[in-house]
C-alpha cells in the first residue's frame, strides 16, 4: 500500500559481503529490485537470510560492496517489538502513530489478518501465529514502500497465508517492493528468487 | 518528530507496569526509614546528616532500574524498528533519558518529601534538597541510560553497571551534598554546571553505545 511517495522504491546491492561476529556470513551477493518486484529469499537455516534482510534495513554494516535503498522501509522479523503487557490494539497504535497511520487504517490492517477480534487481548496471550499476524499488520499499516519479511508464513494457517499472498500482490501492484525470506516456495509470481547457500564459514582476519 | 512524545509516554508506562517505578522509591524510603534506627533518635544529628544520606540513597536508587532501560527493548526489536523509521541512536537515547527523568526523577522528588519527614529534616534544608535533586536527577537519568546502553546483554550487567555509575556519579554526590550547607550558593552553581554537562553529553554517549552494540 505504498501510495503518494514521490520517489520510486528501489533496492540495489552490489557484490556485498557481511561479517558478523568474526564470520563471513554473506559474500559476492548482488540483488536489484525495482518498484513492483517481489524478491524471494531461500536457503537453509543459517545461510544468512535474516542477515540479508537486516542489511537491506540498514541495521548492519557492510564489510564490502555497495547498498542503495530508495524508499521507506518496514520489517517483520522474529522480534515482535510489541509491548507484551499492552493490548494488541494499543501496542500496534504506538507504531501506527509514528508511521502516521490513522486509527481506521489500523483497523483495516488488523482486519486484513483477521485480528479484529483480538484487539483487546494483551500481546502476551497471543499464539505464535497470531503474533506473526500482528507483526504483518504493523508492516501493512506502515505505508512503507519496501517490506522486509522474515519467515512471514511461519505459524500462519491456510486462510492467513493466502491473505498474506493477497497483500503482497496488492503491495507489488501499487509500486512497492517486498523481500520475503521463506522456506516454502512462492505461491505468487515473484520477480526473482535468491538462493543462499550455507557456504563454508571462513574466519575473517 | 511526533514519535518522541509517544515513546516518552511508553517509557513511563513501562516503568509503571514493570515495577521499575516503585522499586527505587521503596528502596529510597527504606533507607530513610532505617537510618534513624542506626544513628538513634538524636534530632540534631539526624538534621545534620540526614540530607547527605538521602543524596547517597538517591544515587544508589538510580542504579536499580538500569537493567530494564535498554535491554528489553533491544531484545524485543523495538530499537531496530525505531532505527528502521529513521531514528538516530542519539534521538532514541534522548527519548529514553527524557522518559527516565519523568518515570524515575519525579517520583523520587515526591518521595523525598516523605523521606525528609521520616528523618526530621528542617524545612529549609528540605527545600535545598529538593532543588538540588531537581538539578541532579537529569544527570543521573542520563548516566543511567548511558550505562544501560553500554552494559545491555553483558554477563553481570547489573554489577558492572554499579561499578560504572558510582565513580561517574561522584561529582554529583559531592556538589549535591555540599548544597545542603551552602549559604552563598556556590555548590548549587557547580551542581548545575556538572549536571548540565552530563545531561547534554549523555544522549551522544548512550547513542554511541547503542550503535556499537548493534550488529
């Protein structure tokens, strides 16, 4: 739901390398995504999918290569970033307020992932799948042009998986970019699939 | 930035819910309650030494909330989400410090009125104590958030936090306690100066610590 932004979203990574904790996690990786692209990331556990998402988000420094990202970002990773003691609606409202989303937009985003009935439930009492949906509702509500989703299908039932598919298609049609790290093969048309191999971890000097 | 106010309110709410608000206050009042048992009910002695004890108690009470200031938000991904929205680490630290001043400093000031009654501090000394604490608490909050950012996630973070905070807070304690017997107001001016410097520097120090720990 990226609308009204003046610039076209773009993600460009050129021959990047990332070192985390003294280990080379990613190397010689390039990725180009333009407005309307969905990029599917695949790879075994520990192959660097989450690292790549955090790198695009600008949360990790590059060891070498070039990173250029144009457009606003939203991320849903394994960290929920919602207050466990607060109700789902109020926890989401903190971020909605920062993203400039209205209360009705938040209600729509929650309805898109079937969360309306859980609005008054404290986040601590939500199931794993419900928490995942809450993080996705925050991404949907953020109006960001670039979505970074880490294992978004984990814990989702069939109905919500297809709801996520629908939202990804709508996001891409409206000129957004989505980078999705998932173990399952894509059930929607994707612009590119990047397979990360669990490469031999070379100790960095 | 519109999010600054909501983040600040969230800090106060987290302190209220998580017990971070009450623990330092109860500790502070406990010191004030126990002190007369140690010295005996000598009114003159209590009036002369009580203010200094309350300064020490305030400094030690500021150690208690350190562990919950940064670590929970880092683990929950709140800091990541703020960075993602273009918040600089310094700005996050400034919001945390402002929230901590309100969630820790203001209740401590109110508790000081009760504590000084328990110790039997004369009224004019209570006024001096309150002014001094009001000047020093922003610096203590800034130090607390900086040390929380430095030690978040380390083994023995709370012990290390105490080790770091005590020497850094010594100037505040010296000038703060000196304000109690300070007729021309020199100590008050020095306290204001050191507190301003610490408060102004702490968002940058804490921001640098947040950035260094992000990986």
